[in-house]
């Protein structure tokens, strides 16, 4: 059975753990370098990207994850996780794990009160995906090596090699489409 790590400092950890279990994989809570041993993929949950980034640096997980990603570890960032993966954060330098050739803008839809839900057809999944946006970032630029999987006014799901990012929260719906996609098409 595939083992999928979920970075477990802060944010939507338990929700991802449940989904990983539902799609028939073993969830592994990741808080230190050793927890990554033998994982087949890693999820960076939503939450607060500055806080999660601080933990990544303090624990040394930043270097470890970057090295493993270079060796081919599939990584999926949701919302704050997507921010961490961005090579460029508008007006704020780069993400702590800058693996994705995109420019992202934090809190681009407004405050917590401007959170919203939207149904979006995703050709690659051949499904209508329920997308929950909570103080979500916007992907404002995508370089040519990045595949856009879903789009509203701007891209909301992108894939570059084995690095997946969604600006919304698939773990907060009753659907398992994105978790299945990550496990079957990115981790494989
Ligand atoms: N606004 C948060 C940030 O900038 C992300 C919100 C989320 O993950 N739901 O880190």
C-alpha cells in the first residue's frame, strides 16, 4: 500500500489524513525528517503559509523535502501549501519550497469573509469538482512547463512534473477526486 505523508504542523491535516485513508493509502504524519522515510508522496496542507514555512525551516524539513523532490518525490500543496511551493510570491519573494514555476498572490480574493465555494469542471478528471476557497491565493502567472488542470478567472490547479498545487481545499468536500488523482496519476 502506498504511504502518503501529510505535513502535520498546522492547518487542514486531519482532513487530508481521512481522505488518504479513504482512497486506500496509508497516511503518515510528518513533523520531522525521519517521518519522511519510505513515503511515496507528500501533502502540504492549507493553513497559514508563513507559520508552516517557519516550521519547515526550523526543523530542517525544508532541505530534506527539497532533496527528496529533486529525486522525484511527488508533492501536493493545497492553498497555503501551494504558496509554499511557488517560485515567486507576489511582493514577498519566494516560497520556502520553490519547486513550481508560478507566481502566486496571497489572499487575492479578500479576507476570510470572502471565502467561497464553486463547482468547476476539470477536463483531466472528467469531473465537476467542488472547490472551496478560504483566504485563497491566486496563481497570477504560469510558465510554459506548467500544466493548468483547472481554471476560474486564473489557474486554480497546476501540475509540473510531480509537483501538484491547488489553491482550493479538496479535503473539505465529500469528493475524493483530487486525492485519487494525486495517488494514481502523480504518485503512481
Ligand atoms: N491565506 C493563507 C496564507 O497566505 C492561506 C489560506 C489557506 O490555506 N486556506 O498562508
